[in-house]
C-alpha cells in the first residue's frame, strides 16, 4: 500500500510541476493528455521549465536529485536552460536546520559541540541530497589547530531511500516479467547494484575509508588531491575531514581568469579516471561538478580536488583486462576483436556470428572517430549500441553500470573544460602503456613477488604432509601412487624448465631491444 501511495505521490508531483508538458508532448493519444490536464487543474506554470523540473526532483527526494545530478553533466543531450537549472542540484539542495545538524553531531560523539570544535559555522557551506557540510576548526592529536569540513547526514534518510527503492524494485520486477528485453537488461540486478551503492553513501565511516584508499592511490600522481580524514571524529552519521580550497570545476570563467590551462586540465581528468580504473581498479564514481574543485594555490596550482566519496567503484583483474582489451581494440578500430571479446566474455550467445556483430559495431562507431568531442554525442552512440545489442541479445553487466555512469560524468566534465578534447586520443597512450605492463617483464616480476610468500610458507610443510599422506596408505597402492606422482613430477619439472627458459629468453630479448634502441638513438 505504501508503494502505491508513493507512486501516486510521484505522479501528483510531476503533474503539479508541469513535467507532463516535457514528456507527453510526443504522445499522440488525446485521452492521455486530457487526463493529465484534468488531474493538474489549477496549477501554476509561470516558472521556467528547468526550474520546475529541478524543484520537482528536489521535492521527490534524494534518489531523484541524484538522477538530476547525472543529467546535469550531459549538456549535449539537454537544452541549455534545463542543464543550467539541474546544475544547481550539485550543491544547492535546500539545507536542513543547523540545530538538527548539531544534535546529530552531539549524539554521535556524546559531547557538547563546544568540546569537539574550537569553532563551528552554523551556516552550511554546501547542501546535497544525502548530507550537508559545515566548516569548523579543531585541535588535532598533535595539538595543532586545523581547519576542517564537517559532513552530516540528513535526518531520516534511510526511511526515505528504502521507500523509493522498494518502488523501484517493484518496477524492475514488472520489466523483468513483462518486457521481452527483461533477461538481457537484468533490471533486478541493476537495481540491486544501485541500491547497494546508495546505502553505502549512508555510512560515513565507509566513505572515509574509501577516501583514505583513494588518497594513498593518488599520492604519486600529482594531479589530484584528496582530503585527510580525522579518524577520531568520524562516525556513521558524521565525517570530519581536512578543509580543501579551490575553484569549482564548473566555474570555467573563474578558472580561465586564474590562469589555469583548461585543455591540460581536461586531459588530466581523463588520465585520473583511467588510472583509477585500470591501474587501481578502485575509482571515484560520483564525479559530477559539485564534487570536483581545482586548486589555484601556488604550491598545488592546477590540480584537481576530489570531494564526496560516498560512491566508489571496484573492478576485478578480469574486468580490467577485458575492458582494456575492448578499449584498445576500439582505438585501433579492430571491430572484429571487439566482437570476439563480446563472445569470449559471454555477453552474447556463443553461436553469434562474429562477422555480423563486427559489421554492426563498425556501423555504430566508425562515423564518430575522426570528429572532435564537440561534434560527438556519446549519448547517441550508446543509443545506437543499445539498438544493436538488442538485435544480438547482448546481456547488460550490472557490475559495470557504475563504470558506465562515471564515464559519462568524465565526458561531461571534459566537454565543459575543453569542447575540442579528443577523449579517445587522450586515453589511447595510457591504455597501450597499461597493456604492455600486463604482458611484459614487469608483470612477470610482480606476480613472482606476490606469490613468493605463499610458496615460502608452503614448501617447509611439504615433506611432513607427504609423509603423513603416505603413512596412511597401503604399501602397494602407495607405491603405485608414488610412481605416478614421480612421473607427474618429472613432467611438471620439464614444463617448469621450459617456462623458465622462455621467461629468460623473453627477458634477454627485451633487454636487447632496449639496448638496440639506445644505440640507434645515440648513433642515428
């Protein structure tokens, strides 16, 4: 019953804010449009359409606000007036009272706020769909006075999210049962993945841990800064972190006036994304403009500043290798290899004709490669790929939905900074270098180091384990098994010797090639 009431409320809000004028204009059925007019009798539509859409999403709650945040980065798919209004959802959601924030902080730490902070700004500096942020100062464990940002969860968020997710799960079940595309689209798995990440945002201890991991991963890149976490003052509903300074990445004119190289900044954003995805398999998955700033301080000029780590994505080694091969094949325009990878991964049925899938992928991608980003709509590419995937029964992979969303955010940010950015050309050298590391001597050496502790621990136990096993077996059976074991051991030794010779030969060949390149550069 609650779900039906919530669904009715969503429809009512949509009608009161005139969203039917944005959606139903393409419908030719007069009865549907007439019913909408009757249900919305007496409403005020004097406000601009973008403002009405933003206010409706805010009224419907955090899930719908997040939907608007994602849309705001896609200016190539939206009219300018709507995109400008949705951009306000990034950090201008109406705040909740400071008294409620202070009460949550004091309840979390069981102390008056005056004993926690030297000063606390009651006016929030940012207010988003899940939480809001206040600036404060405190004394750290070394006695130093530090400027901090205090993130506080909105009260009652879990109840609201659970209600909306219940409704979305019900809709996903309908799609799964009634739509012919239900099996391929996997709506229930996709919703479950979204539900997981949304609930992760409600635990600020988890967010702080993710931020600490990203801070370590990005420490040697010198392209992005992640705030320090103050672990003594972090609880599930409150997060205290280092205060960061910078210009919001969406304020392009301010960045240009400060002397920031916007083209380089756009390329750095792509490098950061691909580094997090392919090197670390751990990436910031909520990269909308409200969560990204750019430092203009002399010591860190031009670096990104990442904020809000409630949603992070992870990829397995298998996922990374499969994606890297796909990207690499796309960059080479090797559509046959892309088609083969789809079959090898199980994304399409094994009886799919490679030549037909190759031809379909070529027809979608080829027209876009030689254009600058300003003339490419990734949304249109994805739409055509979706139509192609329906023809070949491609199954949507839920574990990659978050990566796809983040890639759209990265493209949107790149377009704002440098409309001429060639996303493919920027990413190609990085991916080629990564692929070389996966098959070269560096990968071999890293694997050897990773496995060394395991074998070092296992080898001393082998004689004892072998003796115990043999002492419990009948003599004749043991002798026969021992002969078989020795035979297999000889085969294994032969294979291992051949593998070592191959590895040494590969390493010597690689060294010889490097030496020849040095001689050629020196003399020629």
